[in-house]
C-alpha cells in the first residue's frame, strides 16, 4: 500500500512548484524580450544595409553611364565627321588633333581610333602608331562588319595594342554614302580608371564593387584580380533571379566568386549593357548589431544570474531534503549496478546471471521458446599469464569481453564474466541454429583480434573455446543445470582441440513448437 505524504511534504512540494513556475516565467520573459529586441535590431540593420547597398549601386551606375556616355558622345562626333568630310588629307590631321584633345579631356578614355574597312589604322589619338597595325581580327570590328546598325557596341575587356593596358572597347560603325561598311570608330575605356574610382569608396575589407556587362561578364572589380577579368558571374542570383524581375534591387547571398556572404545592391544601366553591383560583407553589415547583442546578452545574463541566485536561495531549504533523498537513491542504484557488474570488463557478473537466468527460464516456459547458453573459455590462459604477465592478461580478458559483446546484438541478450577467463552468453528465444551461429561468430571475432599468444598450440594468437547448450522450455531443469550443460559442452570443445565450438547433446532435441533464431535470415 502506498504511503500518504504528510501535509508538510505536500505544502513544501506546492511551494516549490509555485516558486519554480514563477522563476520560469520571469526567466522566459527576460529571454523572450531580449530575443525579440535582438531580432528587431537585426532586421533593422539588414534593412539599412539593403538601402545603403542599393543607393551605392545606383550612384555607381550613374557614374558608369556618364563615363560611357561621354566617350560615346565623342565617338558619335567622330563618326559624323568621318562620314561627312572623310579622314584623308588635311581632315586627317584635324581629326588627330581633335582625338588627342578629347582623350586628354576625359580621364576614362584611353584612346580613340578610326579604322578603315580592311581594319587598318587610319587616324588615332596616338602620337605614334605601330607600323602595319590592323584590327580586323577584333570582335567589335567583325560585329560591325556583319551588322548595319549605327548604335554603340560595348565589348569585353581586351589588351591595348598600343601599350598593353586593359581596356573596354566602345565602338560604332562607319557607313559609306550608300550604307556600305566603311570602317569602325573606337573609343577605349581604361579598366584602371574604374578600378581607381572604386577604391575611393569606404567599404569593409571584404566589400566588393563589380562592373559587368548585362550578360554577366566581369569588366572591373574592387578588389581587382586580373584573373577574374572577363570571367562570368551569370550564374549568380543577381543574373538568374533578381535582374529578370527588376532592373535594381538588393539582397544578401553568398558570392559565387569567393563564397563570402554579402548584402548586394545592383542597378542596370539603361542606355548601355552594363550592370553595377556593390556588396558589403555580412560580417560588416551586422558588426554593430553583434556588438550590441553581446552587450545586451551580458546585461540579460547578469539579470538571469541574479534571478537564479535569488530563486536558488528561496528553494535551498526545500531542495536539501529532496537532494539528500536523491543522493541516497543514486548511491543505492550505483551500489546495485556495481554489484551486478564485473569490475575488470564492465560486463555483467555472476550475481547478475543468477538473477537473470531464473527470470529468462520462466519467460521461456510461458512463451514456449528455447533459451540459448554459450560458455566460453580463453584457451591456455594460464600459459598466457605466465608468459606475458597479469596486466596483459587482464587486458586480454577485457578485449575478449568486448569482442564477445560486439557479437551479441539484441537488447535482451546478456554477456557475463562467469569467473577468471570464463564468459557466459545468455540468448533468450534463440534456437540451436541461432545460438550455434552466435558462438561461431564469437570464436571468429576473438581470433580476428590477433592478440599474440606464443604458447597457444593451435595458433599463435588468443583463441576461445565455446560450449553451446539450448534449453527447451518443455524441460524441467534447475537454473544451474543450464550452466553445467554449457560447461560440459565447453569441456568437449577443449578436449577436441580448442579454438572451436561443441554442442551439448541435449540441444539437438527438436521442440514441439518452432522457436525464433538469432542468426541472420534470408
């Protein structure tokens, strides 16, 4: 009959539960408020970063558009002059002076060129042109040969044939009186001009600015890496998802170039096939938020510590009694565990077997199932101890014990150290085939450990012998008789030469009802 708790105990338990509940509500409220404030502050930081990135991208797009437009205006004037007045004689010298003045007046322009229909250099802004230079092989030249449109063509980065500098070609077609192809006018924009301009912005060390064509080809970048010039970022989220929906925007995602997560702002130039991208790293975007988060976390943590200390003082007196009882229960459980466990191997001990065996026999009778028993003995273990010493002998027993344990997979199976170098395995609901299979697995597993044993007559490694006995639930036996039967079979295994298994004769009797097996099926 259960004992009714005293009124004092009931009151103490009720007070303790109420105090714990109040303490829990207070702690949860503090944590919830801190988490809500932190989440709100983080969203605000991201919103600010999104606006800043978008504004920066738009400003850079205006700069790029203006830079290209200035060069295009010069180019348009040159095309008109060539188509009206030609580029020979006195007109050639006037064009040369005009092109030099325009190049000097615009920092972004590296050079201006007029090419004939065969690609030859007719007029340039250079002081001296390379002898025999011809640009008929350039992509922009071939484009204008194949297209009659008079609009500007902006191409990928190329190396200048004048001085080797990296340039962005901006070109227009020159047409003859009847619309025939009469050459190309070219303005080259310095990549260095854009890179130097982008360096002037105050970005974090992981921040980037990229100038790309609208197909994702990279033209200029901060930080500048020559190997990235003309590489494609068309598979980035900006080109695959965002630009098809809007010409400008901002979003945080990892870079496909270096894997750094950034808040990217982007803006597409309307007049020319250019896209400007500006990105601040997530680390920089959230730096202030993280600093504030740690300060707030420290303050809230201090409040929580004070609250917990106050609660601890409040509950201390009530808790001491419960703690003492718990310690006694734990000590009792620990002693019981120690009483059931072998100190050397960590396996069950003989006492645990004495308690488990009658229980399993009773369960086997009720379910009409067999009960498998395997007795194991390390072969020539005395010789092993004599040669290698008792510490190595103990280590050998532990290794063998773990190998045996690894062969037993079901939760209801039991492995115990029966005594000295003897181990016993109890297999509930295991028929002869299953028990024999487990025994063979154990013999093989121990041999596979390859523990050296020079005095073993069969093999120079540690081996075990196994005796198998399967008790049928219809037989009336005392518990110790099962152990004796398995031990008798073990003796037969030793007599037959060791490093093997032997089966007790009574195990071969077939029960009236089929039993389950521990051996693998199928």
